């Protein structure tokens, strides 16, 4: 946006400069020519008045002796060529060194005009000199009788150089004005766009889930400040709504755990003391209570994660996997399932403390639920450039492509994958993506599910 604003300022500045300076330059060129013509005409009149008496007396030689030094001095000082002719158009004085004496200029239009008693001014191209000339021809006359003519010519290159210098001066002034306009426009543009960028950054952080973010409301123009206030009000409402939702889930989950535990104890007592005819019903009731308890625990895990997620840190994958393998070993031995680990040494990832442990626990719980007795669950880690790839592979029934597409939905369960809460993979997906990682589900070789997680590798 800064670029567009700056371009608009510069476009307006360039338009104003063009409107002002182009006519100014053209007017200067016309003025230069008019001034030069006026000066040259005045000089020609001076030479005509000095030569008048001698030409009237027919003393051309006297004119040559008296005015030739002055005419040559004039040419050296101004660059103008002076030609004085008598009434027949023959040369009396010519400051051009290569002109033969007594040459006739009667055929030159400006000389003919001057000998006719009129002043001639204008520009023409000289084939002899190969240049454009500004000329002024004036008659040498007295009492209405013309006795000769004076012509002064200037190369137009002298005028062109002055005009070009003036155009260069205008261009320099325009460049300075544009540079100043660029600096001032950039500052004005930044004063508008920088507060907008800050509001955009705040909105981006809000979209990423940081509901504590607020945009500054005292920077920028009034429109930007009002936008920041509205963004902050929206963030506050979202924070209250989501906070209330998370608090409700956490509180409800916590409150449900106690009666579920008490109900489970009563059912277990009834199972041990009841008759054999009702044992099957009691076992089914215990299974349902266990499933509901697992669901409540999963909801509580999600609520706690949403409310208390911390900063990422370097987590050693080998240490975490070893600890979780030891914690799960009693259940694995009971189910006659082997846990194999293939770990790359000294591989650390960037993750929220505790998130990797929860991820492994949920994946191992899902794998244990479907792995048959005598099978193997494999956990591997490997560095892959700037990432670390963690795989958890089981030898269960696996998932179809359609099932894998829905596996991360909350409360969705595949019948072939057991009777869990339907939140395990959803929790894992939430934990991994919150730390900037990715998770995909693939078919394991032979049969089973291969869960592939990519997390950012910690430096060093």
C-alpha cells in the first residue's frame, strides 16, 4: 500500500511539474530568441548609424577603415558576423575571414529587404556554413534614401546552448522537487500504512489463535484508530466466548469424573457380589463407563491444552520416547504386544513442553487398542533436513482412504479401530499443528496404520 500511495503522490507531483515547467521552458526559448533579436537589431542600428555618413558620401573605404576594427572586435566578443554593404549590395565590411573583397550580397533575402528600406529578422539555414543562423538586416538610410545595409548573423547553436542550459536547470529543479516529494510522500505513506500493518499483524495473530493480542489504538489516522478499536472489541468478544466455552468443557469434564468413578466402583462391587446371570450386563455397563471416562479425560485434555499452551522449546525425542515406552510397557506385556523403537541419536524438536508426551500417549493408546496379540508397534525418528520425522506404525486393520480423510474429525471413530472416544487423533492433530508441524496417515507395509509426524528440528 505504501508503494501505491507514493506512486499517487509522485504522479500528481510530476503532472504539476510538467504543467508548470514545460510552458516555462518553451517561454524561455521564445524569450531568448526575441531578446537576442532585439539586441542584435540594436547593435545593427548602431553600426548603421556609424556607417551612414560615409556611405552617404560614397566613401566605402572610409567605412572599412573606421568600422572594420570595431566589427571584428564585436565578432570576437559576441560571436556575431557583421556584414556592411553599399547600396549595390557589395561588401564594404565582412568579418568572416574567407569572404573575398567586394563580394556581392545583393541576392541574400535579408540584404535585399534591408536595401529596400525594411528591417529583416528571422532564421535560415546557411549551406555555406552548414549551420542554422539567426539574422538581422537593417538599412543604412537618411532622409528616406537607402545608402547601404548592415547584417549581423548569429549561429542558433549559441541560443540552443542557452536554452538547453535552462532546460537542464529546470530538470535539476524538477529532480530536487521529486526527491523531496518522494521523501515527504514516503513519510506520509508510512504514517498511514505502518499502523495498518500493525493492525494486520494483530489480526493475523488473532487468526492464529492468540486471543490476547490487541492492536494499538493511538497510532495512525482516525480511520485506522477506529479500525484498531473494532479489532480489539472483536478480539475481546472472541476471547470471552471461547474462554467461556473452554471453561465449560473443562469444568464439565472435571465434574463428570467424580460421579463416573463412583459409578464404576459401585458396578465393580455389584459385579463381585452379584449372581452369574447378571454378570454379563454388569461387564457391559463397566465397559460403557470406561468409554465415557476416556471421553471425559480426552475433553479435559483438549480444554487444558487450549487454555495453558506455553512457548515451544527444544525437546529431545529419544528421551521422551524412552520414558513413554517404559510407562506403556506393563500394558503392552499384558496385551502380548511388542514395542520396537528405531531412534536417531541426539534429535531434538521444537515443541510445547508436554505436547510430545501427550501425542505419543494418544498414538500408542490407539495402536494398542487395535493391535492383535503377538504383533509389533514400531516408533521411529529420523532427521529430514530442517524437520524431524516421527512414525508410529501398528499392525492392526488400518484405515481406508475415506476413513483416513475423516480420522482427525472430533468424535469420529472407525469401527475397525476399536471403541475409543473418537478424540485421540483429533488431540494429536491439534498438538502437532499448534507447534508448526504436520501429521499424515498412511498405509503401513502389509497391514496397519502408519502415522507420520513432521516437527521442526531444534538448532544444534
